[in-house]
C-alpha cells in the first residue's frame, strides 16, 4: 500500500517563528489533506490539496503531485498552533492513509 | 470540524458491558467512516460506509459492530471489549470516496 512519511517528527518553535512541515508519499494520490490535532484530540481540517497551492491566513500548503510531496507552511507561529499535524492521502481505492504526524510545540 | 457530532464524548465501560457510539452528520454526505486512534499514533481506519452500505472492513474484530441506519447516522456497537481497545474513536464523513473528510470530536473510550 501507499506509504506516507512526514518530517520532522518533532518541532519546537519560539512564538513568532516560521516553519515548514513536509509530507512525502510513495504513489500517485487522488486526495491529500492536512489536519491539525489539538491537545484535546480534535482533528481540524486545514487543507484539501491534491495539487497546487492554497493559503488560509497564516497557513499555506503546496502539493507537487508529480514529485509526490506536500509542504505545510506556518508563519508567525502562536502557542495555539501547538499539537500534531497530520498529512493523509487517498490513493486509488485505498481510503485515507495517515502519516505519523509532526508534533509541534510553540513556546511563548 | 463541528459539523460531525459524536456522542458520548467520554465512555468508561467494563469488559462485559454492551454500549454504542453514535455519529451524526447533516451535510448530505454519502460516505461515513470509523477510525481508532491510540495515544501518540495516527488514526487507523476501521470501517467505511458508502450509501449506507458497508464497503470496507479493515479486519476489525467482531466485538466491534458498525451500523448505518440512514444516510445521516452511523453507530458503533461495542461488546466484550478488551483493555487494549481503550482509545479515541473518531467518526468522519465525506461527500463521496476520495472527497475531503470531516471529523467529529471523537469519543474517548476506556475499558476497565
């Protein structure tokens, strides 16, 4: 089945810093989503981005489907950005497969 | 994502109990999903319903029994669970296969 690898696994940032999270996948995908899971376990939909670039406030994402990777950019990070960021892909008939996530801690 | 509602938020049960988890969405989505998430791990797919029919069962033990009474509602019936079944159970829905999935807040289940 498709493999999804995220890096880095852990990231500690000072408030106000910028960061880039990466998601590599091993096969072509129909769907790619970025999620933020907050410390209370809520899984928040950030982007649906099988290809191209999208922006939403301080967050933006780019997927280069031909090279099988996606990037999530967080600018001017805030403590409320802390949590785990998951990349998940749907490939062929295989439903959403999640990467292991990037655990982000933003320190004031 | 609060358009998918899961109840209860927390559940503690003994190994001999029978309980049910409930998931509801009113977005007109035709696909619904159950995931299990252990601590510090990503969500893992358990079941997929498409147009109210079970389309995927990821080799889940029979002590977990899903049910989709109508297009808005998804249940997960629990019976004779084991302590290792303690986890966060997440429900999701999407318009169809391959479309963006929207998650509920989950039910945190503890088996004594």
